[in-house]
């Protein structure tokens, strides 16, 4: 293969790592239009970079006549060899390597910037590997080398090269692969070198004739060094010069970065005197900040805000403690308040205010953590500040004018929505400090706004105040508040002429649902608003979720309104106003509502609610299956599922004692549960639907969901359906096996397997689905990981709830065991987890269920081999805890057998991994057998052993494990 007259290289050709071939590969990488050829070149070059030949070709590639792309690769190869293969370099070559790198850096000081940086990174890596013993005073030597007159290289270029080297040194340390003990040594050595770096940076920054480019590099260098936690008091002079640099637009960004990095270092809080000196320097930036805001200079206002916030956020406690300086800290707090309330709408006219929100949390936490007496003093000063903050935040949360909002992009609208959520969270937090007075304050403002006839109010203002209420009421118990009745009274007075305002009104009513349950007399004020909103597709989410909350919280007070709620809901469902998920929520709301009615009323309402859907389903069942009627069927089945999820009359007796007066107390129903009545009526229809759609997993899933939700809600009230549902499930699964049918079977086993009356149909179903699944295993189960997963969960549930099922002659326990061993080797993690669960439920029955005891005795070694293979590296490391549990269970319940099996299994050479020695295997075996009580310890032993098996022990991967 040829391209542009050059031979294509293959990653397998490792013998030809010559300068010429590297150049060809780089040409292929940069200029070949074929992406596959580029990838081949990339792989080949990666091999070349780590090859022994790299030492020869990298210097040649740095020749002055080569193009920068080639020189860059040479410098990168050098860095790779030094940073990743340090152990391969003989100690006697360290100095030669150092000299060569110094001379190359001197050559490139006036050359390509990207090559220079790579060479500096290579020298930095060399220094870090040699420090402190092999190269003491490394930084001093670097400074000295670059300060000496250097022939053709001018002083400025040398200075910039030195600054580049000093900047990358701490950065390279942060990403280096040094072992932990070396990291500590090298960090200490670098810390001592700050004494050399500091005066140099100070001199360059303060020199009047220093070019802006040099000053910018100095600030970048400072940014890099402060990340090493150099003491803040030792950087004072540089920080001061950094503040001066903020007035120079060319240096502004790098100065901000350096100051913020220095202030944000965790160690800096120890230097309180330095922090106190920084406060006035930050306050002096206020004129520059105001000017930037007036001129719409977002970059400058953003940068100054970052400095103020980093000082406040990282050091609020230390600065609060300095009581004699309370006024200057309060001035800093007010400066941050200005940043929070910066004019303009986020995120279109400003992006600064969001930076400040965390500061208010931190300050509040620090104030509230003081002991009572001290706290009281601070609250006198800061409560008014926080009340002002609430006003500022609600102003910032206001929507722009309709015209302006219409011009925003969808991304800007989404960012604004998230910003409002952040404001909402902040208000909720602030409530902890301000308490009930905050609600009164909001209520007074809203009252004045809505009752002031002379001054027309914008909907934005009203909406923001309501949003404040909603933020607090959503998560905080406001039942004791005396302003909520007034608020509910004000809501109908709001002139709702806008979707955003209407949404917030809905969500506010929803947030007050629990309060309404305690004050049902107020329902009549708000329910009409909710029902009206239900007909507006733009208010779909807010109106449906609010109705659902009211129906859930206030169901015992809703019977007088039930007819109306059902009628409006039916109307919007028939008109198809809402999307699928909102229709499902609406059905859940109706389930809650109907739960509190007398049984005959429930049946009457169910009849009128469900009949249209049943008729529709009958029609659909007769049609030939196609994609559109499939969606309609799934939709109707989903509506029934969601209705039955929340329709629970058993709660009536439990709750009527407390929540409801005696009048409402429903008599425990004597007849069948209304849900069962409906299910029995539609059972034949559902069977007809199934018969046509049996091979469609989504329809089968939707059918199973109806029964699964009903079983979960009704529990033992579902009893009358057990027999016919078991029969239907058996037929379904025998015809076309689906995971959802197994999940429903598991649910039935969980609830009914222990009941004598229902044991026969459950037992027959369990045996049938087990037998069908065993056939799948014979035919090849790899295509059905979901069925295998659900099957293993079903077997585990059976062992947990009714181990007697495993005594049946019709159950092939040995085959189920073998399927489990096979399933442990599946690549899908959920399937493996379920299988491990099956074995941890099975092994404890070795003694009391003879068929289980027999199969474990005869085939348990196969299980152990599968577990060891997984630990040896066949399975994901994330599953090791589950395999450890199986091993622990074997040790606990068949110790004698495990002792023999472990010895036999681990004798095989190279098993479970070629990386473990016989000694390591022995240690592992002894450690496991010793732990029959401490599961946590076995998990640690397995984690340790799997790392050894995978060759990861002692690596950075292991540290993350």
C-alpha cells in the first residue's frame, strides 16, 4: 500500500523504529486523508515512543532543520521515556541526559513554543526523578544555567524559557507517577526550592521595564507553585504585585488565576495575618468592579467576583473569628452581595452571580456552628444581611420581559431554569437561619403587591415571590406557619396571564398539599384553579403533579370533590391533552382519590373511567398487530397499571383512626377488592390481547406490569386471582419465554408461596417456568441474559420464601445448579449478581434440603472453579464482593468439602492466573478457610488476590479500587 509516495506502516513492524520511518509515520498521521491509515500510524508511533530505539531517534528528530511536528514528537518521546521508564535509565547517564536537555532547551528558547514546552516537561520529569539525592538544588541550578550569558539566545527568550521550565515543574509533579513515599520527599524538596523561585518572580514582576509577556508568565508560574501549598505568608509580596497587575488588561486573567489559586489552597487558612492584609486589597477592587459592570465588561466583573468569593468562601470562619476586624469582613460580604445581585439576567447579560451562591451556604454554616452566645452576636449583624440576600435572590430569579425571553435560545432557557433551582436551594437553606420571619416577610411583600391598586405589578415580580414560597414549602414543614392561610387566600387574587406564572402557582399549591391535608377547609379555594389548569397543555406537568400531590395527601377530604375531579380528568384524558407520562401520573392521582371512597363508589367510578379504554382495547385486540396499535395497547395497559398502583383501600382502616374523623371511616370491605373485580372482568380481554402479541416483549411487559403493580399494592387481597393468573403466566412463558413473566412469578412466589391455599398453583407455575428455562439453557442461553437474570432472581426468591419448592420431584435441582454455574460466566454484570445471590441463598440449605445437599456435594467443585476463574480475572473487578459472598457461604456451610476442593483447584499450574505463585495461592487458601464469621474480611482477601491475579497489585489502579 502506498500513499503520497510513502509506505504505510503497520503497528506490528516494531523492528523498524528508525528516524526515517518515524518521519513517514508522522506524515501519515498528519496528512493522510484515510482515517484508518491515521489510526495505524498513531498505534505504530505509540509503540515507537516506548521502544528502546526511542533514545536514538528522539535526539535526531530534534534537529533544527526538522519541522515542528517532528521535533514535537521527539520531545514527547523523551518525556515518555523519562517519566514512564525511569528504571531503564542507568544512573551514570543522568548527568549527560540533563546536559543534553539543557542545551536543547537553550536552542529552542527562540524556536517553536510547543517543542520548548515539551522539552521543559521532559527536564522537569528528570528533575523530579532525581530529587533530592541525585540532584540537590535542582531549581537553583536551573535558574543559574539560564541566567548565564548564553551566546546567540537573547536574554528575554532565555528568561521566558526559564519561566516555562519553572511553571511546568510543579504541574509535572501533580501528574507524575512517583510512588507515594517519593511524592512526599519530592514535595518537601520542591517546597524548599520556593526560596529560590520567589525572589526571581518578585524581581521580574516589579521591574518597570519587564515586558507584559514576561509578567504574564511570572503570574502563571506563581499559579503553578501555589498548588504545592507553598506558605501563603511567603507569597505576600507576589500577591500584592498580582493585585497591581489586575489594572493591566493584558495581565488581568493570569493575575486572577494566580490570586484565586493562592487564596484557595487548603493550607492558606493558617496564615490569618496574611488573609487580613488581603481583605483591603480585595475591597480596593470595588471601583474597578462597578466600572466593569457599567461598561458591560463581563470578563472583568467575573474575575474580580472570583477573587472576592474565593477569599470569602475559603476563609469565612477564620475572618469571622477576627472580631476586631468585623467591619472589613462585613464590607467583603457586602461586596459579594453586590456580585450576587449584579445587574442583568443570568446567563444572557451576566454569568457572575451563580459563582457566589456557595459562599452564602458557607457563611451561614460558620455562623450557626458557633456556640449560642457568640452565635447571637453574629446573628445581630448577619440576619439583616441574609434578609437582603433573599430580596436580591428573588430579584435575580425574575423572568425577563416576554419579548426578551422569547429571544433566548433553548440552551439559555435551560441554564436559567437550573440557575433558578440553585436559587431555590439557597432560599431553602437560608430558611434554617431566618425561620418563620422569612415566610412572613415574603407574605407581606406579596400582599402589598396584590392589593396595591394604584401601582400596576409585573407578573414577573409576583411569580418570583411565589417561587420563594414554593422553594421553602416544598421541603420544609410549614404547618405551624400562620401566614399560609393568608397565602392561600391571596392565590385566587392573582391575575394569571402567563404560563410561567401559572406554572409557579400550580407548583406552590402542590408544595402546600400536606398543609391542605391539615386544613381541608381551604381546598375549595385552590382545587378549582388546579382543575382548570388541567385542561391547558402548557401547564401539563405542573397541574398533573399538583393534582397527584393533593390526591395523595388529602384523599380523605376529597370525597365531596371526587365526582368533579374524575369528570375533569376523564375529559382531559379523552381529549388527549397530556403526554403519556402525565396521563400515567393522572391515573395515579385518581387511584389515590378513589382509595378513600366507599367500595360501591369506587366501582361506579372505575366503571365510568375504564369502560372507554376497555372498549378501545377490545377493538384493538381484533385488529392485526401493527406498530401504531401496539403503542395504543401499551398506553391503555399503562393507564390501568398506574391506576392500580395507587388504588389501595386497605389503607383506609389504618389511616381513618388518625387522619380522618369517624364519619369518614370506611367499613372494612367484605366483598372482593375493587381492583380484583375489574381485573376479573378484563382478564379474558387481556388474554386475547396476549394471544396476538405474545412474541412482543413490550406488550408482554405491559400486561405483566398490570398484575405486578396490583399484586404489590393489594398483597393478600389479590388472592382470588392467583389461580387464573398462575395458569395464564404458565401458558405465556411456555409459548414464548419473557423475563417480565419470570419477574411476575417471583412476585407471586414472594407473597403467596407460604400460603397453604395458594401453594399448589404457585408450585405448579414455579416448576413449569423452571423446566421451560432449563430447556433454554440446553439450546444456548447467551442470547437471553435478561431471562437468565430474572430466572436466577426467581430461584433465589423461592429458596428464601419457600425452600420446600426444592424438595419437589418435578424440580431438577442438579440442572438448576449447573445453569447457575454457567450463568456466573456471563459478561452482563446484573446477571452475574443475581446468580451470586442464588448461590448465597442455596448453600445454607445444604443440611436441611437433601437434594440441595446432594448436588453441592457432587458438583460444588464446579461452582468453586467458576468463582476462582472470576476472581482470577474472567469477571469485572466490580463484582468481586459478590463472588466473595459465594466463597464465604461455601466456607460457612460446606467447610470440609471446600478445604479439599480449594487444595485440588489451586494445584493446577497457571490457575486461576499465571501471575500468581504457589505461595500466594497457599496464602489465599489459608486466609479464606480461616474466616468463617467475618464476611467483610473475606471480601478484602478476595480484592487483594484478584489484584495480584490481574497484575495490578501495588499500581495506581489498585489505589482507586
